[in-house]
């Protein structure tokens, strides 16, 4: 059969049960159609609500890990563990609070680790806006103090906070 475009559009519209083949799922006052669940979705994303790209990595499920904790490649049976190493060269990223995009979504016994973008990070010691941050051990970062340490950059601080104790600091992780 040889269909013209308008004939084909009419058949599609009839099959969808709408007049012109276009169905707006996000209009109106109801939130009923604002979320879509599908087995597979192909399309273009033009924006995300949150600011980091994250991936799931396996972790020990017996120990909860707080938001902003620095994670490194595990020496054990899991992919990742809390970074206990000062000036580590094996940092993966930071436990993400609200990732904009999650890779490896179906992985079980895992944590969502922000790989790049803006996230809150556990930081110890004084930190100044634009400081290069490196692993401090204990799942935290600290400001690098020399050029050698800057080679192990994990993040850049967006904030200044001169207190010594641990705090959450908005950072750009790399």
C-alpha cells in the first residue's frame, strides 16, 4: 500500500485515540501525566533538575554512607569504599544527594556516586572559594597546601568556611 503522509498521520492518530497524533502529557493542572515510566525511552534530554553526573558502584550494604562522603576504589570485593586515604589517587567521586543523571541504575547493593558536577561534599579544616580540594581520609576532603597535592584534585570549592570541624561545602567535582 502506498500512503501519503496525511493518510499515515490519520492512521497514527486513530490508533492513538487523539485527533492529530500528538498527545501532550504535561499540560493542565493535574500531575497525572507529568511522569513517564517505560521499559525503554529514546529521546533528547534538554535539562536536568540537579547538577551532577553520577554512577552506581557496589558498596558494603551493611554500612550506610552519608551524603557528601568521598569514595575511592575498594581493595575488597566491592567496587567502592569510603576514602580513608589522605592524598588518594584512587578517588571515584562523592556520594550524591540529587544526581541530575544516574548511570548503571539497576546495580544492586550500590551507592550513587557523583563523578562530575556540583555536589555537597564533606570537608575538614578551613576552605576558601576556589580552593583545590583533595582527599583528607575519613571520607572527607581538605584544601591542598602545595603544588604536589594539587595533582590529586578531587574538587574545587564554591564556598568559604574557616571553621576546623567537618562541614558540607558546595563543590564542583572533577
